[in-house]
């Protein structure tokens, strides 16, 4: 559903897969990168003068009293007479004019600089396309992380709602026991204070949940007024395409590294192009022209010319030296960027694998703690009802149980994000 088709009152239900698919179609930053890649794809065409002919057509209207120009115009128009050979007519001709129409074609035969330049343009366009694929992969990861952040924030609100309801129930129980003379009025007051404390935390959690959804809407180019319902639950994602030694997962899959490699290759071709700018270029050419006195195609004459030419910039100052040195420096920079990117990618994989291992263990620990906390709450409630423990013990155990529930949803979020981070590090999203 396009952004223009979604109204403020429409509720949009999104799975993670649907959210990612929408981002691929609507994320403005990604669309900008993809447009840049399409523009770069035209670079080889712009450099096609290395081997394709060029054709130009000129139409000029001229009037002059320049002796040489008048002499040439009359000759080209086949309008030259014996009177025009008089010295006065040659030295001081009357103003004369006409039309000149010419078409010229030039076919490169050997232009080393342009040939290497075309190769560099092709590599540069491929590098930009690879960068666009990496941008798509990064967008997939950002949407995934934000999706799970929004689910985490919502589950935190739910956990605090449960804790608030429990605290209020304890307050009502304490009031009933106070009326029976079993406890003092302090118990109910302490329970109400705990509920108030939790309500303050819930207000902050609710704001965080709203902010998380707003962040997701921004990535998906949705108005902030559109209600979102996220249908995938935390904990559903337990694996990635790059876990357990998947054969197709390696740094070779990363499109950004491919872009850096192609950039280095383009820079190397740039050095060759700079060197070749000092070599001769050979081209064939041909032209046809028509020269009329009163109209472009009337009462005149035409001519044609064909030939082949060699151009060799033997010496044009230090321009060539500077061009080669600049190209070599750019090649060195491109190689350094490629090496830095490869090292950074290896580090990202190592970090992602460590965080994934920690996240998996964390989910197990948090799940055990949450189960233990649930049993502890039941035990504490029984002890309080039977008068074996004060309400402070019950409230402390409830607080610990709330923290355990929050830790569990956070651990599940961390696991889902760690799995996505590993896929991003290996370039699984770039394919």
C-alpha cells in the first residue's frame, strides 16, 4: 500500500517481511542511492566516444567584407567570376554573404586515453550498483532492528501493566486484611506507592514505544498518524541465513566490499588513461557541405571531404605529469579504502558472532530467571497471605519478577537483532 493511499484512520498491519518489502519500495534514502546508481549506469554511454562515431551538423548565415572570407564564399558557392579577380575587388570587396550547411562524421580508430576511460567508467558504474545493493541490505537491517525495538517497547509496556495490576491487587488485599485486623494500614500504602512508581515507569515506556513506532514509520515513509500493528512476535526469529557455518556466507557476499574492489580497479584504469593521454590518437573523418547565396539549399554548390588524422600532444606543459600523479594518488587512496573496508568487515563479522553467542546464552538465562521469578512470586504471595512474611518481601519479589520479565523480552530482542546483524555483516541482505 503506497503512502498516498494510506489515510490517517487506516490501521496498517505489518509483518517484518512486509515492513522490509515496503522499505525497499518507499524508503527515501534508499531511493536516492538507487537513483544515483541508475545515473552512474550511464557513465559508460557517456564515455562511448572511445569507439563510436560522432556526427555534427552546422548551419551558418554569414555576411562579411573580409577579403579572404568573401573570396572563399564565392568559390564555394560556384559564384566566382573574372571580375572578382580585379585587384580592387580582391583587396576591398563589397559586403557579401551566404549560407553554409555542413555535416561531419568522426570515427575514432585508436584513442587509448578514451578506451581506458571507458573501462574506468564501466567499473565506476558497477561499483555504484554494488553500493546500492549494500544500501538495500543496510536498509533491511535498520528496518529489522527498528521493528524489534518497537516490539520490545510494546512488550515492556505490557510487562509494566502486569506489574501495576499486581501492585494494585496487593493493595486491595492489604486493605481487606487490614479491615480484618491482620495487618496495619501501612501495607496497603506501600503497595499503592509501588503501583505509583510503576505507573511513572510505564509513562516513560509508553513514550518509548510511540517513538519506536514513529522511527519505523519514518523508515517506511509512512505518515506518523497511521496506526501500526506489528504482527511478528519477539522470539519467533531464532536463526539466520549465515549461522552454523552456512557455505554461501562469506565476506565475498558483501556488496560494499565489491564496490571498493571495483573502485580500486576503476582507479587503476584511471592511471592507464592518464598515461595514455600522452599517446597519439588516430581517427577517420568525413564531411559534406552546401553553400548557398540566398538560401541554405538554393543557388549554390556542395563539396565533400574524407581523411584520416593523427593527433599527438607531444608537449603541453606539465599537465600530463600532473594528471598521472593525481591518478596514481587516487589509485593509492582507493586501494587503502578497500583494505580498510575489508578489515572493518572482518571485525564486524567477529563482533556479530560474539554478540550472537552472548544473545543466545542470554535468552536461556533470562528465560530461566523469568520462570524462577514466577514461582517466587507465588511463594511470596502465599507467605504474605499466611502472615509468614511482610508485604515488603512480596513487593520486592514482584519487582524482581517484573525485572525478569523485562530482561527476557530484551534478551529476545537482542537475539533477533544479533541474528540480523550477522546477516548484515556477511552481506546476506545484499544479494
